């Protein structure tokens, strides 16, 4: 079939669903993606009128996790009396997972939400493409068959799609939102359980501790502490992030290696059992830092230790919100 | 001819000579990103670049800077001031837009009764060897702000990439002295100078973004409470990337970092952003800028209204970094166009 | 060019409890170097960035008047991390001072006028500085009638009781104290500041009103002053904002195109009405 045709079909049915929702007044506002102002970009958009539906697009550059806009509440998504508007969200799998998980954490009510399900086939790794083509400007990006075609002033390059999507997208098992509630319409998928052998981690796991530390610190070394990763993450909704606290000051805010590493590792720990592997953090990073290894490793530990995957079950509590007396403690206590 | 030529295979020679007297900052590739760093050898210098991700303001106004150090002793405190402000720096390959940002930065830090000696001293001891932009990107708009891809005014020495060599032009006295020291540079020919002029015209004509800033400040002034700010800030996630990677943003936070075990520490300043929700949070809990709407508005007003009012300058150089790197593509150019339309709508209403 | 970020070192001379709740203290500082004190020329209404080196810095209005020689005083309320450390300071401890910062009360323009000083609660500290300055024998004749109206929640919150007693004894200043609700042993006025101002009804003729206090008090008081025919440029306010550098460089205290730490903290109502309401 080809990526281009797939996307066009998805876009068409997504717009149909959106149009109907607005027409039948089932939602007050639809959050989706719109065309970006330069080739390797898309921009989230909030539309309230049927005639704006054609502004909604779908392609493989839709990297922002739209669930971000729901928590904490923003004035634009509240009615004049301060009540929640009914919201439709264009949801690829990870956006749906994020919405489900936020509902489990009691941050939003799925009754006010309609997930317009989309079978996502992956988000293009912009930073990797930019690094590969060097300093040249991209004039056009399109797809032909299963290749991405990137054109510029004096060049044209082909990139195999499956290789140039985000690392997390390559191993994604939840491409459409989980159909765990009536909130999910359009294309959704049943997710009784996720089968994941985490084979992509075998290389990393075979390294020594020093090598792993080297890899992680190397990746993080260019961090500018802009917090785009934190702000793009739907799970980072704390009123006061741990790095901003000053009674006491837990960690430094500078760009010293120790401060950078601590920020990212502690934030990763706060994601344990909560991260939905959307990769928005890596997609938005201006310096191209890819946190996928840390994300995947955390996911694996949580799955193995607690048999939990975030965002696929509205009933099961995440490990950090739950406790059972029979739980294994061998990593904490010495055997007698 | 006054102009000289620097062959591309002479960069190492240039570096070896200048690095003796200057800390040589140049575009360097770090994990795939171009940044201005101190080159420890000429091979590190990346000549094939568009512009750095992080603006060269970080050479003089780094992400983290020590204001002073202190040692604590029972009932005594000793303060140690910076002694390294006389270090001579050279920034090689800075683009005209970023060089213009240095003018804005200097103006800001020098303004009023209190002068920021730390920045100003460093600026005084810095020489700029700039590079004209042969291929501006579609997101560049320096020409809309009275800038030009080949603007020499804010540089000490100007280089133009002619393919296998650079045309070298001294602009200031400082620049002239520097070029004279490099006595081994060959003379440029008339053809070289003409080629540079052609490249300049080509570059100017290649601009795709043309924005009208002539009325922006006037329009912004009376429209502080206009509903358009809700629309403009709708998708903003308040991350701060725009401020951090903006060559003219200067807001900072001040922190005391103390090593309690060794009774010493340092007071530092780190980059901060008005987009942070804590930026204006009072200890009492009151926050004058409580949502993205106010914060987004403040940044735009600061650059395009308060800067003109206070300093008679526009606080933007058109480098396009915020456009390229905003995670949600909240394009500044679109915002300016929306602002320009506010006045138009008002006029429509009057004539109707 | 002096480094504007380096604090001058002072030592704590005394720490005085100011209120019953024990969360407001006045700290008296002596400069370690004579020349630092000589160069620290301030006027009432200015503030300084005072620091506990190693913990942090905060902007506090100068409570002492330049006419009180030898030391400078700051009245600090325990609210956050740094202010809490200030409260545990003892005699001899080192405190860093950067300043003076801000524009201060316009004592030159106020000459020849009647001054109405209206304060509420803890915000009275720079008003103490102002009134002591106006009452000083060097300057008293330059100013007309002085009226002080000072309101508090209850008698235990009244600051600077020693200085207030002194003022009450004088005949060239009118002092009106008030508390919000009746309290045992309180013989002065009872009521919020705004209605008391209405009662006292200072004349707007050739007068300047200086208002400092919590936002609600300022709002209601200004409404009363407007009823009494005070024009916008006759009413002065001292604003509070989150500050870090105090010298107009870190950017965070801006209201519109003005920096509160440099163009303020004193603004007339006329100026405030021209500024965007983000404070």
C-alpha cells in the first residue's frame, strides 16, 4: 500500500469522525494536529467549528502527545463557569494510553472525552534525519512506498521508513488507543495484555555497568535544562516539579553533568509505571537527546516486577499507587 | 585591495596562530548539534554549518555562571570575586544575526544605573570574526528587522565563503589589527570581491519570510487585554525552549550553592525563562502571571513592545531558532502576522 | 566599575522581636567597612537585597531612616527559606547587603506638601523610614502637616511601638492607630484602615498620600482617597514583586516595560493606571 496512501485514508476517516462529533455537538472542541509551518513540523490545533475540520491532518510527524493539554487544565478548555468542555482528541495509541492512565490517576474524567482512534504506524525521527542530511534545509518530505523522501535545494535522499521512525515507535505494541472505555471511537484496539520480549534491550543489557553509565551520560551531556521534555510529557503535571522546589533544594538546576544526570534519572524514576512510551520527550528535545533506552528499561522492570503496563486498563492501579503485602521484597531485604 | 583571502586549508594555521592569544570559539559538532565551543584543536572546527543550535550568547553569558565564590568560617564570610574577566576571546564563524544580538545584549547589560560588569568586561575582550550566510533558511527573517545575511556592522572581521576560500574583510579597528597580524593572508582579487557581492545579493533574494514590523509595537501597546492572546498561547506548553535558544533572551535565576562539608560555595546565575510557571510566583502564593496566556503574552510584548519603548530597539534578530525548535510549532512569524491583523480588523470595523 | 552582584558584608548588631506572633523581627546591621557605610546613601522607600551568604538573598525594604546614623535596619517577616534563616540570626553573624535599590519615596517632590502616611500591617517598614526622615530636625520644616494612619489586625501586630510612642508625644505629627476588631486594653481607634481614613478625612489640598499595605487595604483606601478628592498623581504606592537581582538585569520583576526594582518600587497611582495590571 504505502505510507502516503495509508496516511491519506487515516486522515479522511479521522476528519469524518471529527466532523460528526462537532455536528452532533457530542464535543465542544477537538484537539488534533495541523500542518506545520515548515516541512519537518506539525502543530497541535484546537478547533471548535465544523468548517475547521479540514485543518486537521494526520502524518508521521505528529509527535506531540495531545493528552498533555488536558492536565493541568488550561483556560481555553474550560467553559465560562469553569466547567470542563467536552473534548475530542485525535488519538494515536500512546495518546490513548496517556488518557487512560491519567484517568486511572484521577486527573481527568474519561466521560468528557472522545478519543478519535488512529492506527499510528510511527513517528519520524526528525532529529536523526536532520543529523543525517547535515546542515541542509529540507524543502519537502513525502513518502513513496515504504520510503521517506526528503528533498532540499540541491539534494534528494531516501530513508527507509521502518528504520527512521523513533526507536520507541519501532517496538510499539499499542498503535491505536486501547478500547477500554466508551471514550474510544474510530480505530481502537483490544489490549487484553501486552506481549513484549524487550528484545531491543538485549544489546544495552549486555553492556557493563560502566559502559551503560557512559552511554547514558554521553546522551545527556548536551542537555540545556530547557525542560521541553518535562513540559511535553503528559505525566509531568506536578504543580511544583522536584527540581523547582526550594524547601529544601533537592537538586541543582545547572548544566553541570551531575545536575543534568540527576534531573533526568529522577524524572525517569517518577515515570516508572506511568510512562506510555510516546517518545514526545525525545521528539521535542532541541538537542536531540533520545531517552528511549531509559524508558524501555523502566518499562521492562515494571512489567517483570509488577506485571504492569501503563494506560491499557482503567481498573488496575499503577505500581507506585498500589501495594500488596505479598509483594516480593528481595531487592530490599536480606534473606535471613 | 584591502580585502584578503583565507584558503580553507589554512584554517589550521589561522587557529594555531590566534589560539596563542585568544580562547578560540568556533562552531563545533557535539552529538550531532552545532554549538559554539572553545576549540582545542583546529580539526574540531566545523566549517559546513548553517548556524548553532544554542546561540553564541552562551560564550559571554553562559548557561551557568559564577557571580562570586565564598568561604564560610564560624562567624566570618569571605567573598572571592571573579578574576578571569580579562580573558581574551575570539568567536569565529558567528552569523550576522547573532552578532547583532551582541549589540542588543550589550545595550541591555549596560543600561541604567547598574551595569553588569561581568558581561561587559567579557564583551570588551571579545573579537568577532563573522561569516556571511550564503544559504539562509526559509525560517530566517533578519531582513525583516533591518538585518542582512551579509551585514558587517556588528562584526570585527567579516568572512564570505567563496567555495574553497574565504574573503576576509576588516570592519573595525580591532579587526584591522587582527588581520594585519595575519600577514600571510593573500590578497583578494576584484573577481573575489565581486563574487562575494553576488552571493550577498543571492542570499538576500532567497529570503522566503517577509514580516512587517513597522506597526507591531504600536499595535501591541493598547491591546494588552485583547482576546487574541488566548488564541496565540493555546498550544504553548510553557517549556522555555524559545527563551533558552533565543540570542537576545537574558533572564536568569540566582542561586547560592553551598558545599556544607567544606564551608565554601558559590553564588551562580543560570538561564531562566519567563515561560516558567514559577517565574513570577511570590512567596505568598500570589502569581501575577498565572497561566500560559499571560506568560506567552509577556514574552512577545517584551521583545516587540517593551524593548522598543525602553531602548528604541526591537528585541529580536530574526535568527529563526524559536521557529525551528518550538516543540509545538507555535510559530513566531504566524504570531506577528496575527498581531498585525488586529489593527486591520479595527479599521474594518470603523469603515463598516 | 563595581560588581553589582557582590554583597557588602555587615554584622548583625541586634535582633528585635516586633510582634506577638514572633514572625516579624527587625534586624540591625553594621557595615564591616566604614567606607561601605559612607557610600551606602539611601533615601526612605528604597530597599536592599540582603543575603545570608550560602542560603540566598531577598529584597527587603529599608526600615531605618538615613537620619538614624551608624547602622541600617530591616524588618523581616518569616515566610520562605531565606527569611526563616534571617530569623535565627544572632549578634555578630554576617549578613550581605547589596543596594540601595529602587527609586524610593520622592522626598524632593514631596517638599512643601502635607503628607498623609497610610500603612497596613507589616508593610509599614519603609513608612517608618519615611516618617523618621520627615520628622528629623534637618528636614521637618521642608514639609507641611504629617498625618500617620496605621492599621493592624490586632494590638500584638503593631510594629515599632517605641517609635510610635515617640511620635504620639510630638505636636507636629498626627498619629492615628487602629486595629480591625475590639481588643482588651486597646484605647485607640477600631476599624479597617479605609473607613478610618474616611473618618480622619485628610485634606487633599496640597497633599500627598503614601499608601502601603496588603492589596485589599490598598484598594479600599485608594477608593476613599479618591472620594476625598485626591488625584491619581497625589497617591503613591510601593509595590512588591518577585525579585532576584534587584538591579534590573534578571528580568523577572517587570510590569509592562518597567522593572519594579529599578523604576519602582514606588509608583504613583497615575503611573500604575498606565501600566498593565500584572502585579
